[in-house]
DNA sequence: AACGGCACCTGGTCGC
DNA sequence: TGCGACCAGGTGCCGT
């Protein structure tokens, strides 16, 4: 479910309810996430105040009075802000309760997500220290992307999905950005022209910004913390459209698997390059 | 060192 | 209708 725009939407949705709020209790109904949740976590964060709520890559970070709580939604996680007396749904595994009666409830059917407490500075945490720049930051630009393309023996899709190079570009938006930039996903990164890298960089930013404005992409059952769906799915041009006509040229869209992920493209609009730069 | 593939889970869909 | 096979938005880690 959640790629960067979904996490951003979630972050913005929960912030007003929990910023400067004080945690009264933590209820864990299932400890078995990607990494087992520390049994002492409720004691550790009880009575702490939330001083900041922000996103880094696809992680949501709650900066507390002491230390930070790191949340990751994995493939199927979602957070809702509600009253703590609202009945539980299936897979509601964790409640963070606040003194004003607010409850931040984590639902995650597949439990690929994570809940981690750390007292380290976030950037030094093991999960964060090798992360590349944010795609919407100025440090992610054509020159930067080109420099990585030159040294990687991989196709371009794998490069833009590599979190050490740039964070937050998941499968859906990788597919979309490559289509919008007119680049075949299997193009060797090394053969990208400067112009193509520049176009790709711009389209990655554009598609993410557009999706954030629309509240993310609703596939299956993603919804933001207030329960509203995202509307970006209506604008997907290639993802999930294998065999359907290209929105530009009507050529039937093809699918290949890259790193075992569904990769849909238009063979006419995204031609493999035969000549190098 | 760098890369490809696996693993972690549940649930939805598709074909028989 | 039922059952099994297969697929899904992420990503750290393992083996090669």
C-alpha cells in the first residue's frame, strides 16, 4: 500500500492530533511485526510528549521527550486517529493512547511494518544511515542522478528504486515516472543521456507531488487517517494497466518483471535506446 | 563489492 | 462453491 505519498498523507493526517500531545499508554496486541516489538516499549514511552512528527523516506518518526518512535507501514499498514473507545477491527495491532482520549491505531494485516524506539539521533540509526536523499529535495537533481547512473551496472528502474540512491520511489511511482519520462524500464542506467536523467528526475518529483496533492494512491483499502481515500489511482497511466491501450498512443501496454516486481510500460513511448550517449 | 533473490505475512483474485 | 496457486504497494539480509 504505502509509498511516499501515502506515508506523507498519513503523516499530515496524524500530526494535528498527536503533536504536543502526551502518551498515556501503549497497547500491543501483536508483537510479531517485521522485527518483534520490544516488550518494554509501553514502559519506555509512557508519559512522553510528541514534539515532532515527520517523514523520512517511508518512515514516520515521532520525536518524543526522550528518543524517537519510528513507524513503518510496510506493504499493508495504516494509521487511524480515533477515540480510544472505538471498537477494534481485524488486524488493529497497536494503540498509542493519549491523555486527551485520542488514540493512534495501527492496523497492518501482513505485519511487514515496524515499530521501533531509539534514543539515537535518527540519522545515525541503522535503518537511516544509508538512506539517499529525499526525492523532493534539491539534492536530488539531474547531476546527482547521472552520477549514480554512470557507476551502476543495473537497469534504470532498479536504480531509482534503490533507497541508497534516492528514497521513497516505490514500484507504482517508478513505473509512472519512467513512462512520463519516456524511458524504457530495462534501459541500462549507464546508457541514459544527461537529458534523459534530467527528465526522469523531474518526472519523479512531479508524479510524487501530484500524488501527494491527491492524497496518495488508493489501491485495495488504503485510506488516510481520517478515512478518506486517495485519488491518484485514477491518474495512473501504466501501473496496473497491462494489456490496456497506452493513454498516449493506444499501443497495448506490456509487462516485464524487474527484481520480481511488476513493471508495465509502453514499448512505443518508452523505446529501448540502441545508441549510447 | 555488487547484485539477485528470499523472507517476512495475510488476503484477494483467478483458473480449474 | 471450493480449493490451490499465485500475486500484491517494502526492504533488510543472505548467498553468490
